[in-house]
């Protein structure tokens, strides 16, 4: 992708408009989807797309400078210029919108607003009801505040003005029974949302989360074997290795991006055995079904795991 436009947004953010570097067509972008960027500094990072389109002419992303981060956001905020070409993975959606839901309750914290923006677009186009609870530490740290404020469906919460963080349980408890709930924000907000949804017995299929940071530590203790059903062979990850590491050491070329269980690029079908799920993507139901796993971070609860590889 080529950087076609670069503008500044509130909260130490840059907005990047990315077009096909060779004037080709871009794959469709759904609400909630993200793209993976392979940065020239060797980092791979995922960014939510700000617009949904069947035939997009460009992708737009917002990148917030994270001073404590590992350098991905710093590179994009401080070093990227118009005209630069960045290798990218096609959109992937781990946070899809249920467009048929009559009511949606959207909860965003800070830069977590990014996947919510195209959801609002799509819900408006379908004339569906929604409310947005948008929280940030301060008003100046809230990207897209100009576009959102003043809409009666948007409730703003600034921690410095309210003397504390957004009351997630209250929002979840007061949601209409059939509403679909979506939350994207920092780890503590997501944990509070998941706890509140469990407590309020929101059906798991109606509570959706998008993590930007890992939810669990990666499983790298080894002590089990991985059988490759299609290509044959058996691999035993050793201490310090993920399944992905062990398979690569065995000579397999496998897709990955974040290697932290948040992007979905390494999803692999499980044919036998019970994974030790460490990703932030699968729903509770999917975790129990054990039909699929993310081999960059998850391990095995059984001595033997048979994968569709
Ligand atoms: S590489 Fe991102 S989930 Fe595994």
C-alpha cells in the first residue's frame, strides 16, 4: 500500500490514507476489520479500518503514538511520509458487526474507537438503532471527538472530568435484552466488559470484544507433540518455543503477523486434542468447541495435538 494522505487527529494520532501501490483493486473492508502492516523497521502491527466498503478505493487507519510501545506506532506517527510504500496483509475481521441486530451498544476507549467508526456508518446505512459510550482520559485524547460530539446517541465520558473511569457494568446491565454489545479499548476496560457481560448473562454471541494487546501470556512450555495430518511428521515444541516456532524450525512456512494472539493470521484447524487457548480472538463457545486454534500463542492441554497442516 502507498501512503496517499497523512493528517493529524486529536490524541497524538495520525490518520493515514493508504491506496494500492500499483493501482490495483483493494480487497473489501468490513466494519470491524483490520489490516496488518509490515513496517520497514521489521515490526508487524494491526490497525482497524475506519470505513467499510465492498470496493474500497483506499483504506484509512488511525495510529496513536504509544510512547511506551515497541516502536510500531512511533514509526507510523513520526517517520512515515506521503508516498511511502508499506507491505500489508489483506483485511481480516475478528470483530464483525451483526448488521441485522435491531439495537447495538457500542463501547469504546480512546483509540479503541477506530473499529467502532465503520460500525456506526453501517448501522446508520441500515437504519438500525445504536448508542455509543465513548471514554477517554481527557477530551484532548479522544480521536474523532469533533465528528461524534453533539449526536444524541453518543455519550462521552472523560475520566478527568468525571473523576473516574466509565461504569461498564451499568451500561451492560441497562442494555436491551436482544442488543448486540461491542467493546474495544484498553485491557482493563475489556476485562470489565467481559466480567459485566458474564455477570449480566449476556449470551456470548451478543457480546463482542476486540483486543489490541495480548490477553494471556503465550504458551511456551512445550511438553506435548504436534502431529501434522496433511504433510506428515510430528514435532515437539521445546521450552521457550510456541507451536509456530517449533513448526518453523521443522521447516514449515506458515503465515503469521502479530504472534501475540490478536490478529488471527495463524489460525489452524484442530483435528484431535485439546488446545490451551491463549488468544484474544475466540469466543467462549469457540474455545470449548476446540475446532480451531492460534498456533503463535496457544499450546496443548493434551499430550498430543493433531493439526490440519
Ligand atoms: S499471528 Fe496473530 S494471532 Fe497468531
